[in-house]
C-alpha cells in the first residue's frame, strides 16, 4: 500500500515549500518537491504599468535577490527602449550585484546551511556552538549589504538604481573606503572556504548534473546561456530553450529544457563552466578542482564558498576600475522611444535569471516573463531527490526526511522567486 | 529575567521584512541574549507552532486559506501580533491589481491550468486583530530594533504620523516635487525613514503607506500645480496601498 508523508514547511530556505515522501510497506519509494508559495502573479501585476515603474515593482519579487532582479529588469527595459547606460553606471551595477552575491552566499552558508553540519536548528544554535565562525559569517554578510546600500541606496529593494543611471553616484571616498573593507574581509572569505571544505558530509554521493549559466560578459553578466554540455543560446532564445511547463503540484513553472534536462543552475554550474575567476578564487578552485569539476550536489556549498572569495575580489577590482576612470556625477539617460521588447539574462546568487518585457508605443508594459534559478532548478531537485531515495533504500523514513531537506538546501532555493 | 518568545513568519511577500531583521548583523548576538526566536521558518528548524509567544511578527499579506489559517493559529498562540512591513499593514505590491478579478490575473500567468483557489490579497487586519504595525518596504532596521526594544520593555511601538516631507526638511533636502518637478509621494507618505530616497535625489515611491498627518487636499493641489493629475498620483499611491483614497486622515 502506498502512503504519503510530507515534510512540513521546509525550514532555512526562503519561501514556502515542502517535500512529499511516498512510502510503500514502510519504505520510501519516491519524493516530490512542492513549492506551494501563494501565487504572486508579478507577470500580470506589471501589465499596463509604465516602463519606469517595472524595475521598482519586480525587484519586490524577492528580498535576497532584489538587487539582481532590479538590474535584470533595468537591462531588459533599457535594451527594449534603446537606452544605453554609461560605462560608470554599468560598473556600479556590477558592483551592486556582486554585493548581493556576497550577502546571499554568506547568509546561506552561515545561517541556513551550516546548522545542518553542526546539529543545531539555526543561528541561535550557532551563536552558542561556534560564535567566532558566526561572527565571521555575519561580518561578510554585512559587507555585502554595505555594498548594496552604498550603490543601491538600500540593502533590500535598491531604489538608487534607476533606468539609465543612478539617483546619486557614490563618491570616490566612499568607494575607496569600501575597497579597504573588501580587502580586510578577504581573509574571512578564504577561511570560509576552509570551513566549508572541512565539513563532514552525510549526504550520499549523487550523480552529477549538467549545468547552465549566463556567459559572454563580466562575472555574473552576459548575453547568452551556455551549458556544460556545449550548448549556447542567445538571450532572445533562452525562454524558449528553458521551456517552462506547468505541473499539478508546484506553483512555480518547471523548466523542461525540451525534455533534454535537467540542468543545474547556480554556483556549481558556474564554476563548471570555467568562467574566468579572480586570482584568489582561481587558486581556491584549483585546490578543490576534483571536488568541484563534475562534482556532486554536496559540493554546492563549497562552490558557493569559492564564489564568495570571487565576489569579494571582483568587487575590489570593480572599485579599482571605477576610481581609475574617475567618478563623475551623471544624470540618468532618458529614453527616446517607448515601444520595444527585450530579454535580459543575468546570474543571481542561485543561478540564471531571465527577465523579458514588451512595451507599447506609450511605454506601457504589454507582456512580462520572468524565469528564476529556483524554477530552473526544480527539475534538478526532483531528479536528485529521486536518486537520494534510491541511495537511501532501506533507511528509516525519518532519516530520509532529514537528508531530503539537506539535499534541497544544497540548491539554496528561493521560493518567492520561483513562484513570482 | 526570562526572554520573550517570538514567532516570526512570512505570508505572501518577498521575505524582506524578515531579512531586514537578519540584516541587523551587528545586533544579532545581543538580540539572541535577550530574545528567544521560537518559530522562525526562514532561519530556524524545526517549523512547529507550540506554546505561547509573547509576540508574533508577521510579514506579507494574506492571499490563501492556508495563510489565513496560519495567521489565525499565530494569533491564537501569541499575546501580541505585529504586522511587519507594508504588505502586512496595507497589502503592498501584491495588491497592485486588486481591481482586476483574480481569475483574470491568474489566467494571464498560468493560462487555464487548474490551480488551487486563492483569495484577493489583503492586509493582516482583514483577518485577525493586529496590535501594532511597522511599515516600510522594507522597514528600516532602526524601526525593527526599536520594536524589539519596546517588546522587551512590555510596550507597543509608537506609530509615526508625520509625512516623509518632515524628514526631508530635517535633512535640508531639495524638494524634488517643487524644485525638480518630480512625482515625489513624500507629502502623503508616512515618514520615519529619514527620507532615504529623496536624500539621494530619488522621488519617494510611497512604500511606507499613508501618513496620518498629511494634508491631502493641499498635497493634491501641489501635484496639480506641478503638472500631475489626481489619477496619476492616486495610481502611484496605490502601488503599496490599494485602499488609498483622498480622505483627510488626521
């Protein structure tokens, strides 16, 4: 007889999801991830709104990823309406996105994932067991937020990032101080790699999955989707390639990749695509190459830690470039045409993010599509859960439950994003 | 002294109000000494409502039966229930198109695919009694810390009444509406944010909801003088608060 037992709401993930375990004669025979987040309907909410309102509204899809949603939306609207942002604006946006990457990765590694390895329920337990490490993680996280605050005006929902430019450009002094702080935190980021590399993994080894990520631009930016098995898709074709389907059990659309998937999005996929890294990150990657390249899912946390080093170095590099060019106050560029459509691709902390908009002659939105990394990762999560159940055949239901929840956390899911 | 027990939960929202609390990185260790985070699914496992909470801090608006059930359960288990952030207090961006039938919006995104029923998103006060409100999208860190301080002392937070314009005056900012001709919602929006956006030259988007002390008639007159009609202004104000109307508040 088959019965179903569900893991109540997943803890230590953003948003609302659960795993259902299908049982037969007391053994777990299947598992299913259900993202039951309430319907957000952002793609309908923005219809009829003016082009300049869109980035302000859609960044509210998610708080952890609000900067990257904002930048993705700005890029899509600008491309559609023929606005070209200044090189200074482009660099500052890249800096803000790296800040978001730092904050998100530090939050996930230290507050959401680490408790799994130390046998506690969350940051209150960490404060008791490993106060020094928690402090280290929170310091890194705080710096990620300071970057977003300086460039975006606020750590969450960065209002200073505008269409065609910025409200106020940060001063050279502010940026120089940030560069000092970034340099000072690098040791903590390298220590994070050591910490994560040394964690005792209890998840069984699961088959490695092919990955997909944005390439063709500077770190986390680009104009095409590339896969580890050699496919390349231009931004305009990415939505079709991802091939979103509806399911009966999840409120997030599921990427079906034309039946050729699943593909993994996120840190492990990015590192496997050999996208160039900054020196210290490259050295860390080289050291742990055997665990990362074609690595299994449990290497996701290590990949995330290496990316933390990368984002900190890259932020410093971006500030150097900005200061070398000389900081200038600039007025945002205003569009001259109001009709158009475009697709923007970008890497959010959890993986590939797509924003696509169409505007009529008055600059009002007539259509919107957003594909988020957690929606893309749903198929990979499902495949991995199935493998996990196979590997753990014979284990108790409670043991499978614990491991299933840990497995889902390897993806660092962002369910508000997925059900946008 | 026993530490107050808190429940922190999110409904239909972006988790930004809860993340704002986790963004108090420097203060978190001290908060842990004073407060017990008993139910906090975003950051702590297991997810189980049990016993009594001194306060439940709830983010987001309510748009499903499941959320309403959770909200009522939290209300039943908590001495105080605080609406955390603009979605919980006013509805927020999820309510942007509450004037369009939900069915139609769902069809635009999911086609005719069958999905479980949901409701028109509403603020928490439409479902349960709310003891206090902290607004903002997201709320300011200092407001969250002040809220926790108030709860520790057994008080409820004092609600601000003055509009963002007051904050702007204090910072001696240029008036974006009158001197730059920008559609700044500062005159009608609740202050307390130190005029975060106008201080960087970005007009207030009204994320903190209506200010009780705003002079609505005067402000609308000012918008007209600067070339913005009432419909445009109202449309913007309803981005975060669907119930916004032209009534005088104070």
